C-alpha cells in the first residue's frame, strides 16, 4: 500500500562488496588509492544510514510534516471566493476549483472535513477485497491477507465538506517482528467540498515472495492534510501467504 508491502526493502544488501587486496594494489597510483578510499567511506556511510533507518522511531516518522509551510490565517470558503475578485487569473482558478460548490450550503467553518468512506484492495482476476473501517481505527485480528508475488492497488473513496482541503496525503508504515521494513507517502491533492464523494486509486504495487516475505505484518496508515490534521489513522495487521485467502 503501499499497504506498504515494500518489504523487499528489508532484503537490501548491506556492507562492503569484499574488495580483493592482492597484488593489484602495488600497481595503483595515489589517485586510484584516494578514489578507492572515498568510495569505501561513501559505502560505509550509506550502510550506516540504511541500518539506522530500520530503527526509525515514531517521532522520526512524523518529521516530514514538522516543517510545513505557513499559509497565513484561515478564512471561510465564502471569504476565499469573494477575495481578489479584480484578479482575473485568480477568479478563473477559483471558478474552476469551486464552480460546483453551493456557497449557501458550506456554512462558515474554517476547517475542512474529510471522511474516508471506503477502502478496497484491487487485484486483476479476482473480486475486490473491501475493508471495513472500524470506528476505533483499529481492526481486530488480521485485517486482510495478500498472496505473495501478486499485483494489487488500493482504492478509496472520501467526501470533503465545509472548506477546501489542501495537500491531502496518504502515509503508510509497515513493521515485521518489530522492525520497520517499509514506509510510503502518496500525495492525493487539493479538493473542494461537494456532495458527491471523490475516488482515488493508488499506483499498482506488488507483494514480495519467498519464505522470508511470508508471515504477519503490523502497519499504520494515515490520511493527513498540509496542516498535519489527521482525518483517519488505522493501526492493523495483515498477512502475506502462498495463496489468496478463500472467500
């Protein structure tokens, strides 16, 4: 996802490539030796950074959102629509974004509201896996099962009300046996309030395969906006097996 099944990241090769120290060294000039040293130091730093990323804490997970751009004071949707009427380019952009919005129905709320209505996992040649969204945000037991080596995509529908939601994004972090094995972030976009729900489908991804890929995973998915407001957080477990779970 993206259900974060980028578990292949845990199989990256770490460490040096085991360079030979035989007679070749006697024929190397100073420039060649300096180049080799710089390469080995660079590989070592890269390895250390890769190792450290496995143990990322929850606080570090949120660092991407701490430096958000300050967009100024919030205003209601009606105020946004009325502002800068003399600027033709802005007026046309607002009409394009807000043309279908009933200004009498949006009220005077400063904050947008986003409700995730449904989540489903799509895979060619089989029925969609529709995921019920519990009110607590924490499904009990295994939420779903995926087949190893299969292609899939996540599809969800959501509704926006009250005001424009800016920079809506989906994030997902996955752990296996206590180690972080994958994290992903997908920018969804900016949406105006409307009665009809929006639909968004994530790019197609694939599950890893093999003995080490199979098993149980824990994950955390979030839907946030530019203000780091979280509209839904789901903490769940899922499994990767040799075959799809029988329906």
